[in-house]
C-alpha cells in the first residue's frame, strides 16, 4: 500500500496507526527493543531539505531492527547525469522494501508510486501533502486532548503553500472538529482543500485576524511562511513576519490551549513561548518516531 495523500487512509486505518503508535513509545525511547523489521530496508530519497522527517524515519526503522539506504544528496546521484525520477525509482525499488520520498514537485510521490511495486510513502511533495506529518499531528492532539470531537483548531500562517496543513485539515474534517484558517488572503487555504473539508461536513472559518480567534482555540497550529515556494521574493517580503505567537498573545488564550508547529520555525513563534505549558512542538517532533514506527510496522508487518 502507498501513502501519498492522507486520503489514502480511511478513519479506521488512521485510528489503527494512532493506537499502534502508543505501543511504540517505549521502543521509540529506547527503553524496549524490537526486531520486528529485521532484514527490511527503507530507502530514503530527499530532494528537499529535511531534519525531523528524515531522521525520525531513520530512527523509526532502526528502532525496529530495520536498515536504511539513502540516495544522498541528489546532485551526487545519477539524477545529475539526467536520469528521470521514474528510472531512479525503478532502481531504488529493487534495492529496498519501502521508499520514503520528499520532492519539490507536487504529484512526484504519486508518480513514484506508479513506478514502484514496493510501498511508497510521501514525505512531502511540494505544496501538496505530508501525510506522515499529519499522523504525528493527530497523535499529538489525541494524546493531550483525548478526544477530537468539537475541538476548536486554528491553523495560522502559510496555508497556501504549507503541505502539512493541507493534509491535516483534510484529516481533521472527518473527526468532528471546528476549523479556523488564519492567513493573509494571498496565503489562504487553497479552494480545493476548503472544498474537501466541506465535503466532510466541516464549515471552516476563514480570516486574517489571529487575535480574534485565540480566546476560543483548543489547538493553535502555527506554520512557517514557505519562502522557497514563492515565485517572487518581493511577495514573500510582504507577508514575512505577519504573525507572531508570543506570551502577550497567549494571555488571551485558554489555559489548556496547545501550540503546535511542524517545525522548523523561523520567527512565527517567539522562543519565550517554549517554556510555557502551551508549547507542544518539541513533543510533537518526538512523536514522529513512534508514529513512523507504527506506520512502517503496519505496512511491512512483523511482530514487536
Ligand atoms: C514541514 C515540511 O517540510 O513541510 N516540516 C516538516 O516536515 N516537519 C514544514 C515546513 O517546512 O515548514
């Protein structure tokens, strides 16, 4: 099975991943060990920068006794000789059991899945989707809030180019939450995502005022302005630094509001927030390990 879009998983499958992720926590921390993926190889292909996604995939595989083969820097691979993505994938699939790919072009993971008989996991395709980030975001919310029903989730920042919010909004819309999208109009949630969310029975609010949404929010999901996706740097400069979450803003918030961020952050969350009980983004980043372990285990099989 491929996981290219969060829509490739139904609600039952998502819940199965979240349940198994909970069991993976002591293994993810190194308190227990497992050989569930002994003999299996994960191939990682990162055509865009990554810290958390790549390292947590690697850590997840190794914690379950599996191994990794990595394409390395694309400029040092045969891609620089003009090899197509399709041919690269044809090779990688015979060297591995499962492939994780990140690529700047939307649709690239779907293309890879077409050329691979081994499972392909989308680790981010341009401004498209980032389904494994969504699974760890859902896991983080569920662990802290217990239940999704009626939660008020505010997403703020670059909702146009941010792939994490595209996948997360789609997933959350089927979990009975109330969604608010806060962005400058040039960076609002794409119409297709809004339509998809509405199809699931959710009626998102769209605004550009963060202050007005903070008092009611249960989850504030902050995103980085995706500088690398702007065709024109002058356009980026117009919106850079527009939202900043700091202690002053959080004074208006509920005491149990959680602040999440897929990371990396630039200046959208003041580091002074890190020490408040609201800050959950580092815990969220750790959750990438148990969640990716659960996913790899479900896709590749093997007893813990
Ligand atoms: C995100 C991404 O790559 O989409 N990072 C991540 O995977 N944790 C968010 C971002 O780069 O802003």
